[in-house]
């Protein structure tokens, strides 16, 4: 996962060094409507003292300069205990979030707030005694901030910081967890 993080960081740095398009061509142009991107994400499970690294993809539809609808799916490949059922296993996690971002943007940067409900699935795994542990899906709500840089019209660099709230229904409690993402998107 560290290789993926450094790849995204290096790609971001290279994109920032690309020459910007002609300023006249950008003036009067509207925000591209669709963004498709990939990112590295880190999710810190505060109550379980565990940090997962993952990769994901995001699709955004910009309704207006200040408002966008988006969906995101993240895959965490580390084999961990299944927090949702408190069983010792080698379960993996998948997260899906769907919601909105709202804020302000200029030709070169944007800053937004985000609110995205969804779920996190703690996958089926094998326990230490060889039995299969059940999978569990928990409600998740991600809210936080987004900072975007636009080195050129078709490219966006995105940095997210948020509180991912997970409701562990079977355990009867809610957990607040730090989630950070960095990635690149192509805009059409």
C-alpha cells in the first residue's frame, strides 16, 4: 500500500509541473461536469486501535461550480479481525459512500464540505480454528472537507479529510474514525 501512496504522490507532483493551459482558453469556461479518479485512502479505527490502508475510485457529477454529487468505493486489502462481529479472522473490508460536496472553486483550486452516507462491509474470513466467520455490513457516514487543485482543465488533484462514523449495530455502539485520502481525477 505504501507503493500506491508514493505512486499517487509522485503522479500528483508531476501533474503540478505540467504547463498550464492558455489563460485565455480557460477564461469563460465552465467546470467540467464529470470527474473520474483513483485514490489512496487511510482509515483509522479509533476504538480498535487499527489503521487500514486502501485504494479506491470515485465518480463525481458537478451539478454546478459549487455543488457536486459523488460516489466512492474503497478496498482495504489487509486481513484483520472482524470488528463488526468481534471474531478473530482474516476478514477484509469494502467501503461504499454516496453523497454530495458543496463549497467554492476557482480556476486553480476548490474547497468543499462533504456529507456522504454509505456502508462498510467486513468480509467473511477464516478464524484461527479454521471455521468461517460471518460477514457483516455496517452503516457509515463520512463528513469532512475536500481540497482540490486543478493544474490543468482535465486534471484534478484531490485531498480529503473526514470523520467516518460507523454504526456497529450488532455491538450496539457508534465509532468515530479518521479517514484521509489523496488522489487524482480526470475531468470531462
